[in-house]
C-alpha cells in the first residue's frame, strides 16, 4: 500500500510537470520568432516525449490494459518517425512533394492508436458483454464517414485528379480520422468515472481530430494557417503524454458492470444526429443546388439503416432476455420464500399455507385432513458428535425418504431444526394416518450414509392430528400434532401417537383454564394465605411465606397444584407471579405500619420462567417502590431446576441480591445440585425439602445433617420445611437449622387471621 501511494504521488507530479513543461515549450516555440528548424526540432522532441511518457507511465502504474497503452506508444512512435522524416525532408533536403514516406508512417499510426483506445474501452466494458454500444458507435462513425466524404475526402480527390496516388493518400487521412472519431465516441460513451487521465486522453483525441480536419480543410481551400494546426497537434501530444503518466490512468481499464444513464442518453443523441446526416445533405442540395454525391448518400443511408436495424434487433433480444431473467428471478425468489434452502421442502410459512388449503378443501368436501408432526430422535447426538455438516446431510436424506413415502397431492415440510410436518388429504380413517406414520418411522430409521467414512442412524417420533370436515384451524391442528409427538417421545420415542378425543378435551380444558386465570387476576379472584416461618433461636415468627389460592366462582378454593402447572406452561405465570409479589409486599407494608418496625420478612415463590426473564427485575423494583418496604424484607424463593435452566436466572438473582433482596433456594434435595455446587449459587437461604425432615429413617436423618452442615460451611442459612410434629422440630433444632416452617408451627391462613403484633412463642 505504501509503495502504491508513493508511485501515485510520483505519477501525479510527473504528469503535472510534463503538462506544464512541454505545454510552455509548445507555446514558446509557436509564438516566439524562432527559425523554422528550431520549431521542427521542438516538434520532434515533443512527439518523442509522448512515447517516453506512455512507456514510463505504463511501467510505473502497471494498469490492467498494459497492451492498450503499449499499442498507443507504438502508434505515437510511428508518428515520431513520420515527424522526423517529414521535417528532415523539408529542413534539410528541401523536398516539398506529396505524398512522401512520412505519410506512410502517419497513416500506419492511426489504426494502431485506434486499436489501443478500442482495447482500453474493451477492458473497461469487460464486465458487460453488450454489442449495443459497438453498434451505436458504428452508426455514428458511418454518419461521420458520409459527412467527411462529402465535405473533405471527395473534394480533396477532385482537387488532386492529376495524381491518383496523391489523391488516395489525401483521402486516406479523413478516413483514418474517422477511426479515431469512432474510438473517441466509444470512449466518451463508455460508463465509469471521468478521471483526470480520462479527461486528458479525451482532450488529446479531440485536439488531434480537430487539427487533422483543419489541416485537410486548409489544404482544400489553400489557406496558410499551418502554425495553428501544428499548435493543436503539439497540444494533443502533450495531453496524451500527461494522461499516460497520471496515476488515474489505471482507472481507464477498470471494468464497469452497470452503465450510467447519462451516457446512454449521449449515445442515443449521437445516433439520432448521425441518422439525420443523409436527409440533411439532401435538404442542403435541394435548397442550395450544391452538387452532392448521391450514391455516397445512398450507400451511407443503407449502411446506417442496417446498423440501426441490427441495434433494434439486439435491443429486442435484450428486452426478452431481461424479461426471462426477471421471471426466473421471481421464480427463484418465490422458491426461496416458500421452501427450506437446505432440504428443498416447504418451509414453515408455506407448510401453514398448504395446510390451510387442505383444510379449505376438506371443509367443502366433508373429508378429513391429517397432520403428522415428525421429530427426529438422536439427531442432536449426530450434530454434536460429527458436526453440522453431517447433520445437514442427515436432514437432506430424511427429507428425501419422507418424500418417497407420501402420496401425490400430499406434502412434506420442514418447520425448523429437526422438526418436519406431513400434510395428507382425504384420510379414510385413523388407521391410514397411523400406517403412514409407521412407514415414515421405518424409512427414517434406516442407516444413513453421510460420506465414505461415516454411517449414522436416527429415529423419529410422530404425532398425528386429524381435522374432520374442516372443523378446526391450521394452528389448532398443528398444536395437537405437536402435543401428540411430545407424548410419543415421553412414551419411549420411535413411535406414533394419535391426538384423540380425550386429548382434545384435555387441551380445551387447559385452554379454558388459562383464560379463566387471566380473568381471575383481573377480577381479584386470587387470594394469598400466609404461613409463618419461625426463628428456632428466638422461637419467634420472623416472617411468612405467601401461598396463592384461587377462589374460583362456582367451584371454590383451589390449591396451587390445581392451576399453577397450567399457568407455568406459558408466560401467564409471570403475570400471576407479579400479582402475588405486589399483593404480598403490600400486606407486609401494612404489617410494618401496624407493628411499628421492619423486622418481618415476606417470602414469595417465583417460577423458573419468570426468574429467567428480565421482567423480574422490573416487577420486584415496582413492588418495592410502591410499598416502600426495605429490600431485605423481601425473600425471593426459586427452585433448583430454575437455576439449572441457564445463566439468565442466576444473573437476575445476582442483580436482585445487589439491591438487598434475599434469595432462597426452595425444595433443596429434589433437584440435581450437589452440595459443592452451592458455592456457585447466588442464594442466602436454603429451604430443605420436607422429605428430609422425616425422622423415621436413619439414612434420611444423615442426609439432612449433611445438607445442614454443608450449607453452614458455605455461610448459607437453613430453613427446614414440612415440620409437622414435635420430634421433627426437635431434630431440626438439634442439627442447627436456623428456621423452620410447617403445619405444626402454623397453617397457611388469610392475613385477617394473623396478628403479627403478637408473635407466636414456642416452648423449649
């Protein structure tokens, strides 16, 4: 990068120095009164400098189209030879004949220069294989050829009728200029940036063509203005050399993928003007009576007509190709939008759409539509053991096998991961759907060849749901199949289960209960009962645990086990937890005011789903903010399994502990935490499950003692749960538990039956 920057700085300075230095030299030689021989020497020096400048610039900047620039150097080199021989003949030999050998070198230089520019533009247009610009250039060139023939070439030939050779050479100059004009038009109409090198090369070509045209015209009308023409030629040389040495010369050959609309418009305007040349010549002839070469006009018109027809044909082909490409792209986008890219199966959105269509037809015909929900067994092991590439290969094979098992008109879709769905229409009876499920399980369970060195096996569990007469929705049918596959996995995997009438009724009850819980929260049908937590050192009630009940109209008081599992199946449990939290701390605030102190604590159970959400932080902060209780009076109780589900719960608990809230681990011993794992848990209290408080088994007592000692070793206080008689109370006190809770110490009761100003005393 540094070398490139250095070369660019050098190139910029060389280009500017060359342009200024030789530009001043040209001006001085043409304007100062110096001998003709000096002017010719300067002319030869400038023409030679162009060759050197092109070679130096090409070697310095290493453009993509080096061949194009070297061709330009060769063309300019031919002109150096021509300039030198011409000036030698005039200044030394004093030869004034026409043509001379120098004319041969001049004429040879034109096609070489035109080829270099054409190659430069070709590289610039490499990214676009389009004949349109070439045909446009050819049309404009044909028009200019006609104009040049009428105005310059034919009059020149007629003026030199005594020498056919001289006439041919004289006519060749306008023809060669036409080549350069075509190259100029091609360069101007090419897309891409207009760099300094581009503009200088454009100026060089324009000056050269202008000088050549004026030279022929002046010779034709015997006007002695040689110095003006030479001045333009020399400036053309200087501009060409400066363009070659400028670092932006590399951009001239950089491919451009999309044309600029501005230059398309320029090409169109040039083509229109070119096609109007023939009628314009005829109009001038008709109005002024000037003699014109009619056959030249006819030939030029025919050539331009054919070129325009070819251009129109190409445009029609391009439009057709673009339309075909657009249709192909639309088809590809439609496939991408509706199909899984890995397996080629219908994706979730398309599967839902196809199921909706099946149910619609089923509704009209009174037939049955079936949905099979397929969940692969053991796929995660393949992914974990052999990588995602192997897993992808397995999914593709599974998709192919399922597609081979279904009937025409049915479909297979991938819902995501290792979950698939099969939609079947016109199901005769349940046995047909079960038979298809069994075939799918058998096909999927066959050995899968991943590659030459790896064979794997996966299984499948299938849940089946049937919608008769279109009596259900797509969402309901898919949910039923999902529940069925869940039960199939629980039943041992590798089997198919039908979502029957009993399951549908249970699902409806579940849904109805969810709605009823939502209404219960809104109507304050939920109530809290408070169970005391006793300090075993002081025998006083240190706090309460808030336990929710549902006073359901028409049914009566429901205990948590009768409705909490349903709430915990969705985020509804978070709303319920928030209600319990707010109600419990509000009651605690009332007791604080009644007692005149802030010594009581309130324990509130929070579900695993809620504790894993960021929402818990807001809910706790809102409850504390509204009631004004001390954060240390609030105890958040969570289970072991809630902390095992991920780091989100632990992170939230750490944040809550940072505000002063106390965290308690509930039902310890029912999960999978070992005692040593307590060190990593963000807890202050450990509530031992009631099964370990039973005094009937020595093994149980030993486990209880081990738990208490481990907790105390880690600085965690212990609450013994489920104390129901005196022996249990004596045991937990003897083992060193700080707190106890249970029916023996106090039943859960409504707040109005408690008198926290007179804490219950326990006998020793």
